[in-house]
């Protein structure tokens, strides 16, 4: 293998490039990115970068000289528009092509947008540095921000906007914030956290109409309420970026379908990060994970697979979110849990465990960092739910 192309210049792509060099690959490595910036970190975009504005150098995943030092050719501001797996060529939007012997797909996900309607005001999303800067420009103390969707990104924006002295209302279709990811009990804890900071989360409710009024918007909710907003942001999830693979033979279905070692349906093509859907042997299910640590670990593993050193990727997913003084850390899987044990220690600390098939599958810890490693090990070692739930009752007395 002489030439490896990586499509997607972000977390998974950079770690794939780094792992290729660390594994001793000496051929050409080309990193192709639709964005104009060198790869940067996204988690600060809804937190400190939104609050205080953070210089690009601080967000960059690697210093500019790292690419030259590691002989990584970058093609910035160039989106891949088509893949020809017979000729092993990636076609870019400027009409040029990059030939490869091995390919890493790391095109991540894009923020979902609400369908646009006549007279609709701009509804912002937050995925890129550009989105974060644009939103920061719009947020002014005393204004009313309405967020549609109480997922992680929506709630992080809510917490940041409160620190910027905006009034904040969140509209959520589910019974509680985060309920799809973490269940109603943990969702209720987050709802109370936000209420203590002056944020109202209106649950079991949808936005029926949004109309422009002056520089702002008027939203009509399904419960009949009308909200006047200065700024509206949608945090309604993200979709894997796969349309450029149409017709290539690379199988997609809510992401790039991968084997457990992150190889795809086409030889010489692997995938990693938010875009990859793979069979995780630990949970015995196909999953796609939109978290930072997963993108790092999969970028590395996909590079190993491409170089012929592949193994099944059975990592325990890990995720964090910071909202106000709450530092939440999550390990494992909570979706499809049949057992949930919540230990509410107090307003500031929470531990919740998730079980399925008689095994412990996931754990949430808020401001209880020392418990996390223990649960990660329990999930990895497939400890019985009854054993861990019993030990759980000892936490916090
Ligand atoms: P992405 O970061 O989505 O990068 C994909 C790259 O590919 C992008 O640069 C994109 O422009 C490029 N691309 C797409 N299509 C093409 C194409 N056709 N041709 C060329 N390039 C293309 N995770 C946590 O665990 N904790 C957090 O607190 C947290 N906070 C977050 C806050 C925000 C605001 C966001 C947006 C994400 C957050 N995440 C967090 C998630 C984490 O950042 C992602 O899981 C991670 O960025 C995924 O990396 P990736 O490389 O797979 O994809």
C-alpha cells in the first residue's frame, strides 16, 4: 500500500493519520477536509469557546507544523463528492481527484436542521467553529434564547447562555431532557438542575410554527403557548455524512456499515468516528456513537485495520458533558436498558446504573468521578446486574 487517503479532517481523521505514521507507514497520506480550518476540537464550541471566544490555535487538534513534520498532505476546503472504488479514486468538489490504495472514511456527522418554511427566521445550529462564532455574535445579555431540543448540545448551550445572562427556554418533545439517551429519571435530574439556574425546559411539547418578527421570532408550541425569541437554536441531533458514497458500493445505513474491525463492505476501505456504524461485540449490537473518545479510538483502530493489524473494536463508549457546576461522565450504553437504578445523592451528585440481559451496561456519574473507572471495568468484564446493583447501594452511604 503506497497511498492512503483520509476523507474528513477532524478528530477521527487526525488520529487515523497519526496512527498510520506511528505504525511505520511511510507512503503518502492525504487528509481531505470540507472545512477551511486545520482540524479542531468541537466540545469547546458549546462551552468555553461560546462563552468567552477561544482562539483557533487553542482549538486546533495539532499545530500547523505537525502536518509537515509527519508528511501529511492536507486538502482543506475540499469536499469529497464521489467515490470510485473500482479505480480507487476520490473525486473532490473542485474537479480534482485523489487516488488511493487505502481509504479512511471519517466524514462525521452534520447538525440536523428544521425544515425551512416561508417567513421563517434563521434558526441556528451548532456543529462547526463558524456556527459557534456566529451564535456568539448573536447572544446578548437580557435577550431571550429559545432552544429546540434538550439533548446534550442544547443543554450545554442553555447553560452557557445563562452564564451570558440571557433568558433561556428549551422546548423538548420527550418526557424529560436527555430521556432518549439516559432515561426519564436522569432526565428529570437535569431538568431540576436547569430550573435551579433559571432555565425552563418545556417537555412533551413540539414547536408548531416559527415566524419572523422584527429581528427575532415568534414560536407557537403544541401546548398552545407562544414564545417570543430574540435567537432560536435547534439542537435536534446530527446525521452521518454519507451521501458522497452513494453508488460506490460502500454499504451505508444510518452511517457506514462496518465489520467489528471497522473495515467496510469494500476491500481497502475503513471508517471511523461519528460516521461509522459497527458491530460492537461487547454489547452484541450494531451501534454508531457520536462521542469524542470513540472518534479518537476508532481513528487509530481503523488505521491499524487498513495496515493489516485489525482487531474487533469492542471499547466501552465514554462521554462527558459539563453544564454549570455539573460534570457528567457516562460509560457504556443506556439505550434499550431494561433496568435502571438511580441513586440521587443530592442536588449536585448523581449516580445511575443501566442494565440489560442481566448485565450492567451503562453508568452515569455527576460530580462523582472516582466511581466511573469501576463501572467501566464492570461493563467491560460483563459483571452481573445483581452484583453491581447490590454494590451500588453502598455508594454514598
Ligand atoms: P466530525 O468532528 O464531525 O468531523 C468530520 C469532518 O469531516 C468535518 O470537518 C467535516 O467538515 C468533514 N467532512 C464531512 N463531509 C466531507 C466530505 N464529503 N469531504 C471532506 N470532508 C468532509 N463529545 C463528547 O464526548 N463530549 C462533549 O462534551 C462533546 N461536546 C460537543 C460539542 C459540540 C458543539 C459538538 C458539535 C460535538 C461535541 N462532542 C462531544 C462530539 C464530538 O466532538 C464528536 O463525536 C467528534 O467531533 C466526532 O469526530 P469525527 O472526526 O468522527 O467527525
